[in-house]
């Protein structure tokens, strides 16, 4: 097994704000960006490990600085030593340097940077095993998998022993579920028609195209003017009909009481869930909103920064859907801890997609969840947004509203060299 | 009123790890550091605004990068425009650039950077008014004060109208309380004897010196080996006797059940509170610990990253003492929102001191809280740590275990030019 010799980091940005792709009430004009990490080893096999954390433009340089500050904590480690006890290495990287830990702990820029690095290790590991990450995980024994995890601060909700027990109970049927994924793919919903910055005409034509392509589940951005939100909901319901699902996403725009009042005015459009109704830190606020808005579901997670926050969302019965983010949590190890807690609490995981590279990550997470952790598709839908996939060597493949199982080895976010070159900030050609 | 023309930022570090000052179970060897901000204006009065955020060494460069990324959002603003509606400016700096907000939101590196900048504005404002910050605040009308605040995400716990009402009810007696502060100062406790890295001999001699200097309240670091914690508690109780208060601080070392088990083994030493028993994000965990450990108090806050987290700590009856941090919250504006919520919930605020500059900040916060917000000293103790004060132009003054009221204009963290020069990282003489 090779030794990681150098952590390369690049500031990669896409000028998406020019078309208002990804526009919502909180994030009016994002430039989808990646703090992009490449792990170089001493092996002569040409394999490198690729990971990214997602940001929306300005500030990406701060995450780049953070990766540079963390790099020496990874350089010089052998992949074998890391993977032999990856739970221990994970804690070492995220918390082992108490001076760097102070900047979070386990949140914000420093945790985002850890995520890119951790995911790059998984990519390297899976590429060397010749497997996609979902398969690398699904083939582990429960004990091997749990050894990759750090249960610090969540043992009151889930112990390693409980996790092993849960995984063992799911071993029956794994092969059938893997075969089912290969045949049918993983069900998804699309956010592409509902961005706040799009005109009525653009929304209608995108809806029609999506329905023709087989989509059954749609998401609308809300949180602007409430009358405008209602007008756009009406347009979407006209286009998608009464049977298809309509989700709504407020992107944290409301206070608790405001969320309840506004959603009561949107209830006639029968939203399946309200996503990010308020501050992502407000566990008790989400519980209050959920209690008062039932049967409208409450979803959150893309800004939920670590397993301790998700633990509380589960303990407080605050959410109906867990929308963990593959690059805001501290990489795949922490994602798996959240999958396990969600399974124990019987909360469906519908990961946050979109941005750049998030869909490429989350297909591995949801397929692994179905095959080995929750064993269920009930209430599960994987977010799909059709931006920027062309920049990846092995982009996601969608058919009739379902993610098709990824076959390429690794964690999916390896970008084309030409795309990296063109979108390097500020020197790349896309920024001239 | 002047216009802020330039935001200067410096990476200032003190090699405190050489003596294990500040050592605890989580933070074994901190180098107390400051991301140090100086606001330069177009006025020819020589007045500059100074603010800092506190870190413990490595990673300070990431906060410096974040200030540089935020600087253009402050440069070019007139102080008059900012102070005319500082609540609005506060939201603009912390959340107005959605691309930068993504990196938090309102947490981690980006919020630490905002804190240094916001506190520098308060320093500039107070210096121009010729008042210490506590006095600038205490002299405002309730309406003027509330206009400095942003209640986003906390209106379910406290509205601006409620805040005005609370402040109005405290107007009676303000002059007497200010006079009392001038005469008696604000009661404090000392952490100086209890650091984890100190020998028994050093602990004993520091206790004796502290008692001779009039200290009545002591804090011990715990969270290492439990037998060792017990041994050190016994030493401290021997030295301070049965009547003086002994606090304990675990610096987040324990899981929830572990905290309860360990504190039951330390209960015989009658701790006044257990501070940071577990993850700072674990609101429900703190509530559980408090419920099961009563009558031992639960304290936390130095890593509590924003008003939304404190709101929940209050709502969940999770803490007995609120230990807000002047430079981890988004500067003084957010601190005041927390003071108001704490007063409403009748929770004493005992701010986090120590590090570099935190005591210089918190004296203003606690004196203002007593004079104008809570109106009470019951259960309140201000932390004091006797490190690094010699580097400030107007250091805190302590007499018989009480902070003496600061008279110098500003927010107290202006460092001597010679100290800045010597501790600039990595070029300063302290690092050669």
C-alpha cells in the first residue's frame, strides 16, 4: 500500500451566478465552487485520490488555506495505516490537533476542509480496490465498517455494538438489494425547475421537459415574498398535476413562527416537505415547526455541521427527512454514523444534492444506505440537479428519474483535467 | 464621523505552550493567539479601532485569511452610517454576502473573523465617544440599544419589543449599580491554579498566593484520568478549604453518560459547576447531564457559536451558567442578544475569560450586564486568568478578587505596539 506524499489543493470555481442557476432566497447568486484536493502517493500506478468540499464562491480561498494548514497531518501517512483503523485516523485529523480544532470544533471552514481530505482518502482507497465507494462499503463486514467510525459524542444515541447489531440484521437481503439497484437504480427528485431566479416561462418549459424525461418529484424554492411563492407554487402544480410530489425549500429564510405562518399559506399546494424552514442550528425550532405543521414534513441537513447536531434532530423528533451533506459533514466516515443513527430512528435519508459534485458523492451514500444500512426505499428520494456534471470523468447517470448505479472505481468526484484547468480561480479561462 | 478606509489584520501569537499555561485535557498545548484587526479611518485624530478574535495557535492564519476576505465589506463605510443602524450592518457583515455565509453560517472561522471586525468597530465608536464600551452601552436608551441588535432566528424566544421592555424595567437603579461597580468592582474567580499541566507543587503555591490576594473562587481542569482528577481536586480542596467555591471544567472531553459517571466520582469535592462536560453542540446532552447531576450546576458557552445555540440552551433548561465568549459569538452585538435572553430566562452570565484579551473584553460585558440588563450579581462570577495582560495598553485591574471598572475609552483590547511587533507570526522576535 502506498504512502501519501503530497496533498494538492486547488481553488475551482464555476461562474453559475451569470445564469442564476442555483438561486434561492438566501443564496441569491452562487458561483458553485470546489476546494479540490488531490492526494499524490509514492506508488507508480498513477492512481491519485480526489475529494472536494463544496462552497458557493467567495470564501473558497479560506477553505483552500485550511486544507493547506491541515496537509501535514496527512502527508507521510501510509494508506494501509489509515485504513487499518480509519475511525482513529478520522478523529486524529478532525480533532487531533487541538490548536486547529479550536477553530470549529467540527464545524465551519475547518470541518469543510477535513471533509475534502477525508473523501479523497476514500476515493484513493476505493480506486486501489478497484471498486466504487458504495461497493467498498457494502462488501465490508459490520465489524470492518464500524472500525471506520468515530462515535465520540453520540454514544448516548448509538454505540458501536448497537451499530454492529443493526448492520448484522441487514445482512440478509443485501445481495437482492444490490441486484435491485443495478436493475432499477435509486429514485430521485429534481430541483432544476424551481430555482427562485427563473422566469415563469423557464419554469414551465423545464417542468415539461422533466415530466417527459420521467421525473415524478419536484422541488420549489420559497422564502421570498409569500405571494410570489404562492404564485410560483400554483404554476408548478399546474404543470406537474396533483399526483406528483412537490417539495418546498426555504433555505433558512424564516424565524420559527414565520415559518409556520408562511407554510400555512402554502399548504393548499400540498407540499411533501418544507426544507430548511429556519436556522440549521435550531434543533428545537425544527421540532416546534414539525409539531405545528404536521402532516407537512420537515426536512433539513445540508447545513447541519456534524453528527452531534443530527443526533439531536433525531432525539427531538425534529425532522421527517434527513438531508445530510456529503461535504459539510466531516467526510464519509461521519456520514455513515449519521446513516446508522437515522436507521435506528427510522428517519429516511434524502441527501443534499446539487452544487458541484454533490450528486456524484450522494449516489454512493444512498445506494450503500439501501443495500446495507436502512434496507429500505420508503420515503427516500435522492436530490438531483442537472448542473456541471459534464466536468466529471464519471458523471452521474439518470434514467427516468432514477440514479443508475455507478461502476467506476472511487468516490465519483474526479474532475476532468481540462475542467480543472479552465475553472481555476482566478486564473482559469472561465474567469477571463 | 470618519470613514473606515482600511482593515489591517495581523497574525499575533504567544508561545504559551512552552510553559503549559492554559493546558487542559482537550487543549494540551495552546499557543494563545489573536487574529488582530486595526481599523484605519480618514480622520486625522489618530484614533484607530482595535478588535481581536482569540485562537490557540495553528490555524490563526485561516482566520487572518477570512478577515482579508471580509475586509471589503467594511472598507468605505462611514462609522456614522454603521452606528445609525448597527443591527442592520451586523446582519450585512455576518450574512449579507451569501457566498461567504455558506462557510458557516454564523459559526467557525468566518464567524470568528466577523467577531474581530465587529468588536473593532465598537472600539472605534467608543474611543470617538471618549467612553469605555460598558459606559457607551449603559448610556444608550433601550431603543438605541435594541437598534444595534439582530433578532433573526431568536424571535420565538425574545422579540425586540420584549427586549425594550426588559431594559426599561432595569432603568431604575442604573446609577446606583454603576456607582457600586466603581466602588466594589465585579466579583471574579481564578483559573490560574488549576491547569492540567501544572505540578502539585505549582498548584499548591499558586493557591496560596491566590488566597493571600483575596480570591474566594477557584477552577480546576478535569477530563484526564479520573483518579488523577480526584487527586488534584483533593489537593485543591486541601488548599482552599471547604468554604471557598471550586468549579470544574472538562473542556468537552466526555460523552454524555461518561460525564455523569465521572462527575459522580468528583461530587465529594463539591464542585459548584461542571463546565463543558461534553460537545458544545449538544444542547440536549447538556440538559440530560444537568437533570441527572443536580445539584451540581452545568455551565457552557465558550464554544457556543451563536445566539441560536444559546437560545436552545435556555429553552431546554440545559445550563445553570451561561459562559458566552466575547470573540466566538459574532462580536458585541450578538453578545448583547444573549445577555438579554439570559436575563429573560434568569440564567446568570459568567463569561469565558483567559486566552489573550478575553478578560479585557468581558469586564465591559459583565459590568454592562449588571448595570443595565440583569441588574443582578447573584450567581455571577467573571473568569480571571493572569496571563498576557502586560501586552495591553489598558490591562484589566484586579483587587481582592474583583475586576475594577475600566475607565479608558474603547473596548479594552488595544495592544502595545511593541507587543504586536514581537509576537507577529512567524517573523516576530518571540518566535525566533
